[in-house]
C-alpha cells in the first residue's frame, strides 16, 4: 500500500490528517509536549520539519486515533483478517474455496523479498539523529518506535528472524556517544531466545534497528507473533507489499524500505545502566542494567524521516496498537485459548496489570453454577506468553441470558462481576511469581503476585451508588467517593510501610464491619478519593497499577481455610502509593510555558488544540 513513510504522510496530508510544524522545535521535552497536546485533542499526525540539533525531520502521532489507524490500513486490513479467519478455522475453506484462495494469495504476497545489490543508504552518526527526550527524568534520548531485528546463530534465513519493539537509549548514562546504545527488553520477548543461543555460541550477536518505513513495519514490531513465525511476513501482508531486505558488507540485516537502520553487535555478557524512562504505565521505569550494543553503522535514506511516539499514562498513541492487535487476533482467540470467548488487556490500566475475560462453562451443566472451566481458562491465560504478565485477571462465565455482556464495555463488565462474585470462593492467588518489568508495585524487580477473580452464577446482590451515611463518622476515613455502583473509594492516611498498613486496615475493617456495605462489594483505598471517583480511567489506573495482590488485598470478614483466602464482606484493595513505587510522570512548568508560547504563535496548532 505504501512504499515508505513519506508516502504514508502524503496520503494523510491529502486526507487533512497531517500537521506540519515548519519552525525549529527542541527535541529536549518540547516536541513530546506538543505531541501530547495534539494527541489529547484527537489531532492529526505531526511532521516536525526542523528539529533542533539534527538535519532530519521527525514525525509522530501517526496512529493517534482509531480512525486514522483504520485509514492507514484500510486496503490491507480486511485481507489480513481474512487470512486469520482461515487460520482459526481451516474448514471454512471447504465452504468458500475462492475466498480461501484469496487469503492464500495474501499470505504468499506477504513473504519477505531479498533485494540484490546495495540498498540506497547514506551514513550518519547517533549524535545527528533527532535525540528526543520525552520526560524530565529520562536517562537520555530514546528510539521509541524501533524495529529491532535479530537472527539466530549461523542463520541468514529471514523467516527465522525476530522483530521486536524494545526501547533503545541513544545517549546519556555511561554510554559512549556514537559508539554504544542501550537495549531494554523484558520477559517473554523473542530477542531473549536469540541472546541465549548466542551466549552458548562463539558467534557475534549482530543486531539491526530499523526506524520508519511503511506504517505496517513499525506495527509488526509489536505484533505478538507465534514463536518461529517471522514478523516480516506479517509486515508484508499488512502493507500489501513484500518486506524488502538485504545484508550489508558486515552481514547485518537491512530493511531496504526503512528510513534509518542502526547496525551493531550486542555484547553477550556485558551490561550497563539503562533508564530511567517515562513509560506506558504512567510512571518511570527505573535504572537497571541491560544489554549494550556496539554501533557499527547508522544508515539513512535521502530525506529520511525519524518516526517516534511519546508514551505515558494511557491512553496514548500506542493504544491504537492494542486496538489493531484485537482486530487481527479476535478470530484466533478460541484456538489459542479453548473455551475463551474474549479477552481485554485494559489499556487504561497499563495493559499488563489488568486483564478482563469471558469464558465458557460447558462441562457440568447439571450442577450448581460456580467457576470451574473458567478457572482452567484463566490458568491457561496466565501460562501463555505475554498474557502471563497479567497481575489481576477478572474472568466471568458466558451467560446466555445476557448476550450483550462483553469485557470491552468495562463499567458494565464490572457491574456484572460485582453483582455475582463470591469473595469467599472466587479469589485465587499466585504468590512469589513474575510480573511485568515496568510494574513496580511488587516486592522486587519483575517480582510480585497475581490474582484470579472468577465469577459464575446468579446475581447475589444489588449494587449501590450512594455512600453510606455512617461512613463520614468513622475516624479512619478522611474522604470517600463512588467510582460506579458497587465500587467505593476511600482515603485514609498516607502509606508508611506494610506493618503500619496492616494495623491501619485492621482498624478500618473493625470500623466498617457494623456498616451496611452490601451494595459495595469492592472498596479501594487511594491517596485522593475525589480523583479516584472522577472517571472510570482514574479507577482503573489507580487501582491496578498501584496494588500487589498478595500484599494489598484485604477483606471484611476475612478467613483462610486450607490455604484458601477469602472474605464474607467487601474486598478491600490498598492502592495507595508506596515508598518503593516508581515516581509518576509530570511535565515541568518551564516546558508547559514554552509550549504555551509556541501554541500562541502557531495559529494552525492553536486551532487544533482548541477543538
């Protein structure tokens, strides 16, 4: 569909979906703040034509709205969905052979194509790139939309490649400018499989980082492909053109359609501090040791455009990736997770902290309804790839009497669950386990706990949205608010430590036990009850990014029987900020004022932000 990134930007401009910024903008915090404001206004893609300190232009907000994402892939997305449909159910091909043939042709056309001869690249250095810093505490400038490409030892077979979107730190910390860059990749990422293989071999671990190219190439870096299936085939299918590649004289893989390619060698048993980085949970991920890549070459096309995004508290531009992934894998879900009807990695909660799901109860229709099969489905989810990083998994049984129930209508889904869940029976913890690398709510780096909340059966209670009158008289509570019917937010003292918290909540539970809270099965403690109750997104973000299930879940009438914990009254989640949590993201007032001045002078930008 698109030959390159510039071709896509031309298409957006024709559709009135591109904002050109023709004056010089500082990549140190200014560009990111402009991006955030345009994104928040549901504005167009942005082309920064003059980046201070760099000869290259830069673009962002390419996927800033669902409508624009659909527009970019309007010709190819239906074809790729046809392919996934037949992969999910091959028997359909017998019923619609001509449609299946079209799907097969789409898949074949997606196969990568090797180019013979040298790709038309020029060379530059890291310090000439747009060194974009998004948040004040960031350790340096980062590549935020990279396609990191590796091959296993001894292979030049492109179908064995792994392409992933792992942030790349270009400068700062202890990196030697122009010679070293940092790679941040986490649990369940394909590059880690290759790294392990290279550690057990004598070969150099060559790596290539592509930036730009057709929009589908960037998205392929984040698409969760099955292990052993090349992301480059997917990139070709989604673009409607084969992914063109070659190798340079040093044996590094090149994307011939990319705007930039950084090549180098990952040092196998060597790490340097990487971070901090303002990340997509809405907090900084802190400084930790990660692999280092020694830079060989920095290639670029003539008139190359540097593609970047800005992450932070969701939703952000990368939220469109989640939407697109759901569109493409919806048909495959039942095959990957038998009995699962649908799943939602909740973007407003930072994706991994909260999964909502609906599954089927098929095997014991003659017994009283209770979670059985959906528990096996839940464990399958927590035992599979990146969904294993989920911290809170809330799963409901498919109810044939409620055909409209779906886990993407989040407030309605919570209503359904809270009306039916039995806290004595339906909580299932996993302790001392792994959680997302970016989640600092646990008791160590990558360390924390998980909980499954499973509900099946008839309605047990009627939810309330009226704060009980007696609540205001309690000594422990300073403020309270309702997020939605059934969910009560309360504010108590600031969190000090866990021994203190246990005493505080013991006192709180003792005070609450005589109050009628039947209509509020879920109580969340936060640092600001009014803010918590303001929006659905505030409830989701505060509750599920700031709580470690094993440490922060309490209950009224709590008891433990044969190692199963539950409570007869309301469940309490302590989602106060803890001392070990990473700091939240804030824009410095100086940058706010500088961008205010830019907006005041730029009528086009001002008009977009006023809509």
